[in-house]
């Protein structure tokens, strides 16, 4: 009918119940009261593509839920000599663990971290660096593969684990925790430690349950 794609997309957007999606997110995360009500942003491009995007509030709620509800490891593997898989897997797990232990000894975080604020006073994510954003994305992808896998695709656990390790290594190289950040922006330092904790936890599940190798706490 020669209707521009953007007009069709705009009409479709009007039919999407973003409130129902937001309510579903709140229910799954057991988070009834968020600081802001907008969890889903929706937009259309001139070509007619429609994007549904999680807002900073939704991402922060998921990160906080993941901190408070650590994944369970079904079977601990104690085989320390199994070295057929890339060294980066065990190294990154041990490195994350040591960073967290150091932060706990210095009093930046408690020994058992159960809560952390990922938003600033403007309800925006504190972690805005590209490496932080990339790590959050990889954490989401890893969690999806672990707990909401596709019915048609079998996850390649080694590739998923390596991708998570590489994301954290890049993050740790570019996103400082100690020094000036610790002195001048303790909230940001804690947020970065929270991302490190989530990485360590997911790696522990991948190593033990999916790859059947020991997840060391030191090397």
C-alpha cells in the first residue's frame, strides 16, 4: 500500500504492551519497587526496525538480583590436573577470586557480598565504560545460555567460557578498581567488584558443571 516503513513500525509499537513486559521483569527478579518505573525502552528506525531495549534500571535490577541470588553449582570437580582446556579459564577464575579476597581484606566490600547499588543519583548505570558494558553483555549472554538455553541450539560451553574470560580480562585492563578510583569513587570501585563477583560465579558453574574441570581459587 506504499505506506512508509516507519509509519507501520510506529503503529506496531502502539500495540506492544511495554507495561506487561516490565511487570514480567519485576516478577522474575522479585523486585516490586524499583527506583524508576521505566524498564523497557522501545523505538523504531526509519527502515522500520523495532528495538526493545532494557533501560539502566532494568539492567541494574538484574545485576543486583544476580548478586543476591548466586547460581548453584551442581557438582564440584576436584580434578586439578585436567589441563586440556585453555589456561585462561582457570586463570581468570583464580584472578577474580583473588581480587575479591583483596577487596574484602581492605574493607571495600564485606566478605559475603549480597547487595550493591549499580545506579547513580540520576538512575543511570555507574558502569559506563565500553569494557564494563561489554562485560555486562557477556554476563547476560552467559546466563541466558545457562538458564534459558535455546531449544534448537546446543551451547558450546568452552567458547562461552572463553568469551566471558576475555571480556573480564579486557574489563580489568581498562577499568581500574584500586588507586584513584578507590580513593575518589568508592561506589564505582564496588560496582566493578560486583561485576567481578558475577564473572567468578558464572565461571565456577561453567568450569565445574559444564566443562568438568577444577575451578581454582589460586594458581
